[in-house]
């Protein structure tokens, strides 16, 4: 099945409202194995909408609408689509009773314009709206094309989708669809080049989505039963894991910090952070995870040299000799955070996020990241070159991601790519990278 998403509203074209509905519906359709051919944003103009509906109907099986179901004169989506599908509208007393009851509950009185919202398809059917005044509408033609009209208000649209439209589409497909999402560290192009043949499968299907410093690979399987679809999905995910190795860090999690907290909890470990250039971003991401207090109790933001000295015990002579932006200082920060907090694991990070402040041999984007493991009195040190992104926020966000991954790898005992091993006694000369 193919689909097009049509979001109606002049306010969307003007940029007054952010169009989150299209993003939501695209992801939902992907989970159902329905291919989205086009997304459209169109103003409240019946002539242009009529033309667009005709074009979309000629090439796609399903048209999903959001918006244009309100009571005002420019809310003409229902009338226009009904005409395109050869249907008409009639007044629905039951819907009108719901509308008037809704207004009564909110202490308001409906206007004559609101009667427009109680108009429903004659050949198609209404889609109940339990969260607002505007029912949706479902239209079909004799060639198997269908259209689902939903409100533009995101809260109402998402509820109608979950309660009415999605189940209807699942029944039409006469199969069970199961999706899982693999989170992978690294850029889209580098990942895709390694696993390119796996994206050519018709069932299960796979698609990749780029994030900052990482990517999502969504695998979707269509089978006769839920068990078979889940099994097919999991088997195909293992093919990705076999190629991507440790970079594939988890499945069906919102972000890396959720994985880190889970691993720390499972292994009975605790972590601490000592941050300079990231300014608390690592700690903030960890504490976004419910229950993080079980494994994370100390986050040091040591932006000034004095803070590094007073809070973490970094030797002023070390800073004077090697500069605050250096491998020796990052290592001292990590081991200092572990020692002061009593946590088994800690990371220390210092760098140049820009836009200014470049040093000889250390351009903007140079970041030093160290990890300390008090269980073994060992650790790792990385020099990151993130200046190519030329954006302070991107540099800091990617640096925080690297730090979270370092915690993950230390907790699991995994190797750390492009890192050198360190101890508290490692001579600074050896880690002046």
C-alpha cells in the first residue's frame, strides 16, 4: 500500500504552526509497512485542494489528511474530498448531540457554524472523535482508493489515529506487521555503506534515519501471525548486528543514555561525570532517564580552571604545563571524579567548542575525553576532532554522545576505538595527544 499525507491549513504555509503531524504520520505509516510517496502542505483553498486530491488519488492507495475540519468558512477539506470521491455529506443528529454536550461540559454554547462539523459522509463513514468537536471522515472509491480525514490539532489527530484509523488500516492489510528500531553509533553514510545489501529486501524491509552522531535502522516485517512477524524482525536485526558490531548499541530505546543507565543498573555499577566544554550535557542526559539516581549521583561541571583544581583535585602544575585543553587534564578530571564520588566509572571531558579560542595544534572542535575505572585503576583517553561540524552546539552534543558511549563500553568491558589505555600513574608526556 502507498500513501500520501496532506496537511491543510494556511497557518502551516505561513510558518505560524510547526507541522508535527506529518512527521508523526510518516513514522506511523512506516511501522505499518505503508510507503509514503509524498507529503503536502496546502492552504485553505478548495480549488488547489481539489487539484491536489485528484493528483494524489491517481498514484496512491491511501490519502491521509489532517486539518480543515473546523467550523469556519475556510474549513473545506471534508466537502472537497467528498466531491473528489463521488460522495456527499449529510447532517448527523448523533454527532450534533455529541458536539453540544462537549460545549456544555466546557461551559460554552455552540454557534450555527458548529453544525458544519456534524456533516458526515453518506457512502463513506464518520470517524468518531472522543477528544474534540470535529469527527473525522472516511471515503472510498470504486478503484480501491481511500481517504482518512483527521483533525489538525495534534492531540486529537494522534488519538483518532491510534483509536480508529490505524486499526482500520491494519485490518485492510490482512496481515500482522511488526517493527523494531536498532540504534547505531555513527553517520548515516558510513553505516549504510556497510549494510547496503540489507536495505534491498522486500520483507522484512529496512530504512535508516540520521541523528546527531548516530542513526536509527528500522526493520519492519509483514507476516500472517504476530509471532512470525516478530521472529522475522529479530532475525533480520541480527544480520545488521553481525555487520555493525559494538556500534549497534540497543534496540527500541529512545536514546543512548537509556542503554547506559540500564547496563549500569544490571551490573551494579555507578558513574560520575566531570565536564568542561559540555557544561553538564552528559549529566543532563543521564538524569533524563527515570531511575538514573540508582546509578548516577555526582556530576561535576568544572568550567573554570579553579573548579577543576578545587572539586576534582587537578594539579595546577599539570594545567600550567599541558594546558587545560589536553589529554593529561582530561585524565586527571576522570580519575578525580571517580575518587571524589566513589563511583566505579567516571568520564572527564575538556575541549574547544568554539567559535573562538583555537590554540596552536588544537583547532576548534578539539576535545579530550577520558574514562576512569576504579575497579582496575585503568582507563581510556581519546582525542576527538569535531571541528568539521563548525557548530558549537553540534560539537558539544557529539562530544556528550562519545562520553556516554565510553561509559557503555567501560561498563561492558568492550574495546574503545581510537583510544589509548591510561592509569592514574601514566606520565603526562605519554598522553599529550
